[in-house]
């Protein structure tokens, strides 16, 4: 980004918009570009509180009567020496006709000269009159090298220089996506909390990322205690995920492997799609971010929904590598076809933006999506190359149902030898994993009300009293199976092996 900004300034772009909340770090980068350029440029900073001050000078050394934005732009227009005029937080004033006019006059005056106006703000707000004149840049978050400087400074201050290379790398990777100031604060927090910086303090650093997600309001940071072994069956899917557990490492890049893009998991409701997505986070050791499409849509003002999506995706990229989890994708984008009639095209624009981001992203963000109703999914999601793989999760077979009973009985600290798992698997034919769990919970409630331990018969009675979704929605389940048989990869190992032999 700094190189791109330098090129724009050297190319005599008269107006640049720099989107960042890191003012001090951005000022240092701009000053370095100004000093390294030919010719060298002076740097002036404007704020509504102090007016125009030359970079490096005390704030009380202001240019006369330049507090108002109109007067400040007029003053900049009169200067003839090579310079960069940085206007901080001008966005609340740019809709003023006078400010817009003065900026357009300045652009006309600066053409072909070594003078540039640079608007710096955490909010991108450009009036339509300036859209054709401005170049917009996002100021990138600190990379590993910059964060290493921050960590080294903190270690020097605390005289704690003896940390291993592996510990340093983990502390740096944990801070990726934080601003320089946030990284400084969280390293100090870890130091104050435990008195030293070691690998154990990675969790404290990661807690700052959770705060970053909470502030975003659209993404949700999910922590899952269950491991992938808590998922019954789905061995083919688990094997695929385990193979890619080191896919985001430097070793994989050196080997020549591309970064995984994402996967779509189709299947019958209640069969573990969401759970497998959540447990993948622990398997891969990556943060799991849930994108709530309901929070993305905001009808308060035109363009707000699209801005919400952009900010959410930008946040996900800033803390990558990470997993972006979208549950029930079919509901999130089901209304895109008739969007023009229902919401003025907002859904279609959001859908298009999301597809473009998926296609062009080069950041290590793995998109993991689940869906129940394949007929509601736009065809663009299903084409080859959008996702690395499309898996179908069917109702569990007898062996998988035994596994599911074993897992849930063990989770509730029961002696499994008291139960006939084969019989339970047979009577629960057609049940999903979620329905098996709820039948077990119902049996426990019945026994608990009678103040006794639940038995095999209690579970069988609860199963018999339950009407599974495979019967109440048999047409929908059959249609989904028919569609997936030739178009998706089976998540169950037995089905996958049969298809390989058949081929």
C-alpha cells in the first residue's frame, strides 16, 4: 500500500483518499514518502481543532485562520511549493457545496504540479462531484515485520528478551489484523496480566481480536469446545478436512499448494453440517467467524447494506488466516432473483459483491457454508471453482447412528456397556443426529422426573414417540438426495468408497 501511495503522489495525482483509523502510523508513512520523493515535499496536516500545522511542528504553530475547511483548502490552493496537504476527518464537511467547490478548484490548480491533497479518514465518504477525480486507497494493517518491531520494543522495555523463535512467531501471528496501537496495548496487557510474554499469552492476544469482531457488529467470533471427533460418521468429510489442516502454512506455499478457497456442505437438516464447520476451527487452529447475513441488511440508508458487507469481509481479511462461516446459505441469498421488485436490488448487489470477493480474494479466508435447500441456491454458487468441494451430508446409516449414540452417551458420562447400541441404531432408522440427541434428552427428562436412571427402554420409547424429518418431509429429502447423487461428494466414507468402486 505504501508503495502504491508513493506512486500516486509521484504521478501527480491531485486528490487521494486514504481510508484508515491509524493516523499516526499513516502520517509517518506519508512523511517518509515526502522525504524520499524527488523533489522532496513538505507535509501539512489539517484538523478542525487546530487548522493547518506543518508535520513535525507543535500544534500551536498553525497557519493563520485555517480552522474552517473552506479556508484551509483555499490556503492550500495558494501554495506553490511541492507539498502534501493531509486533511484529517474532512468527511463530515465534504457534502457542503462550498467545500466541494474549493476541492474541485484545488484539483484544477494542482494538475501538473508537485502538490497533492490527501483526505485521511476511517470513513469513506466521497461526494458524487469528486468521484471521477479521487483515487481511493485502504491503508493496510501492520504486517509481520512491523508487528515484530512492536513486540521487540515491548520485550526491550520489560527486559524479557529470552523467547524462542516459535513463541515469537505465535505471538506475531496472533496479533495479525490488529493496528499497531492495538498490538502495543495487548502486548502490554499480557505483560501486566502474567508478568512476562510467552506462548501461554497467545490467548490474551487473541482476546483482542474477539473485541475487534464484537465492534464490527456483523461478524460473530465463535469458540467451539467440541473436537471433530465429537461428530458421528462423516468420515470422508473429516478425512478431507484433516488433509488440509496445514494448508495455510508457509510449508504448504513452498510445496506449491494454493490456499484453499472454501467448501459448501449440503444436506438434510440436523445431520451435523454446522457442527462440522465449527469443529474445523479447532482442527485447523484458526479463528471461526460467523457472518450473519441478517445483520448485513440495513434499510436505514441507500448503500448501507453493501457497506456492511464490505466492512465485514475487510475485517475477516484483516485477521486472516481465518474461517468465514455462513450458516444456511440458501436462506441468506434466496431472494436475489426477485430482488429488484422486493428491495430495490439490494440483495442482488450484495450477492454480486460477495461472489466477486470470493472469486478475487487472495487473503487466506476459507469460506465454509452450509445449505439445506439446494433448489434455492443461485446457480453461481454451484459452478466448479467457486468452492473447492461440494459435500452432501445424508441421514446417518446404522453404523453412524451407533457412533452418534456412543458420543452422546459418553458426553453425558454414562456407562455405554449398559446400552445395546445395535438395537438403538435399528429403532432410530431415518433419524438425523440432532433427532437422536433430542430423543436421548427426552428419555433423560422422563427418568429424571421419576427420580431414577434412564434405561434402554426409555430411549426406545422416546424414539418411537418421535416423527423424524425424513418422514414428515420425505419429498424434500428424496429430491435433495436425487440431486446430490451425481453432483456432490458424499460425506460418509461407505458411500464414497462405493462410488469409487462403481467408477
